[in-house]
């Protein structure tokens, strides 16, 4: 008999978030390590918040959410809040119930800044590092890594001399007219006006130099 493609809203849900997450999911091990680190940081959290007033976002949940943002390369906190609305795995990891409201992105950002200003991020990293050291997961052996060049979102016209003011537009348009042909340019004397962190790189002799950011892989 063919099943019917109809949906009927249920008044109650009898399956918890804990049951929905596979027992061998990689985030379970990460969540256990994060929770141990957060329990050790509880006295530090107490010093950052006033003893009375409106409840803030629990710092433990905020740090778990930021950890998800890094692990899953979520581009913005607005997108992170959107994911928390409907992603049951993310809700479980952050410790939100299925019916809990997700925070406003502005409120989330302000609470995040409070933690960063209080050096909580560094303390959290130190706790995780201590767990890895206790588990003999660290090594002093030297190793080499390869690198890759990520093309920057900056044009060659933005790569200008550091000691010269920007040239005014010559043709009445918003962008200046730039002629950099036969001009010797280097990272020591030039930088991009739109992305100062990028550099002029090339992977091999004879290859064209591109404005890139250096990333290790």
C-alpha cells in the first residue's frame, strides 16, 4: 500500500535530541572535551557577570556555538543563528532544547565580545590543550607543512605605494585611473588599499604574481 505524503503536527515529541544524535558521531567526543574545559572555567565566568540582573546567554552555550562556527566554517554569526533554528545537531551540541528560542544575533555578538575582552577564549584554549597534554596527544617532533595561496578579494589596481596618497579619478568616475605597467612593485613598498593583509605572491618562477593570503594546509 502506498504511503500518503501528508503531515500532521504532533502535540508532543517523545524522542529527545540526545537520542537523535548517533552514538559514534565525532561531535560527541568534542562535546565531552569542551564540557570538561567549560566546567573548569566556571569560576572565571562568575567573575565576569554581575550577581543580579537579567540573565545573559550562558557563556558555556556561547562558547559551544562559537566552536561550531569554526568547525563547520559558518561565515557569519547571523548564519550561525539561522542554523541553530533548524539544525538539531547544532542544538544538541550547544545544549539548547528543541523548543528553546534562538538568540538575537546582536545580543549574541555583544555577549561574545564580553568573553573575548575577558580573555576567556585563551583560557578555553589552554584548558583544551591541558586535556590533550594529559592524554599524551602532544608531540615535540618537528614536521613540515605545505602551503596554499588563497586569492584575495582585491584588484591589482588597489596595490599602491605606501608613501603616496591615493590618486584622484582622472575621468570623473569613482575609481581612479591607474597605470601600473612597468612599475616595480613589492610587498615592502606597496600594499592593497582594500585588503592590507594580502600580499603579492607567486608559486613558481615564470608564474604570474597574484594578490593572495597565505594559508597553511
